[in-house]
C-alpha cells in the first residue's frame, strides 16, 4: 500500500534553512542494533510518500542545512486505514516486535 501524508510544520521550515523532508520504512531491526531503513520520496516541502503496510514502522524528518541542532525526526506506525500514528521509539519497537512475530 502506498502511504502519503503531510508533515506538520515544526518551527521554521523554510527551504532556505532546511533540506527536503525524508521518510523511511524500517525493514529489519536487530535486537540491540540500529534499524535498517528503505527510503521513500518527498513529493514537495510538506508531503512524503512511501510503500508501507499496516503495522509497519516508519521514520520521517527534515535535516537542517546549517545547524544540526535544528534537524528533527519522528517515529510512527502505519494504521490499518493507511493513516500514521506518531509515537515514541519504544512503542515503535514494540509494534515492530509484534509484526515480526505475526501478532499484528
């Protein structure tokens, strides 16, 4: 399923100070390790799109061009209706464990 969503503005997100949005789906997440990401596309300065199924964990954000302290990212889980629910990394890990065990 193709998931498209608008990313809420977080502070000053002028294109002069920030790079494009990014979105990625977690395809593998070893216990105690970093997740492996497959990136989607930024459609414009507010919308992103990625192939994802219900229960998939995604990350999205925007990198600042000049100041790393102003970059941001977020974690989310894809819902059965195709919407995303932004949540914590811990909750995303729990959702990943459920999906990888076939519980979702």
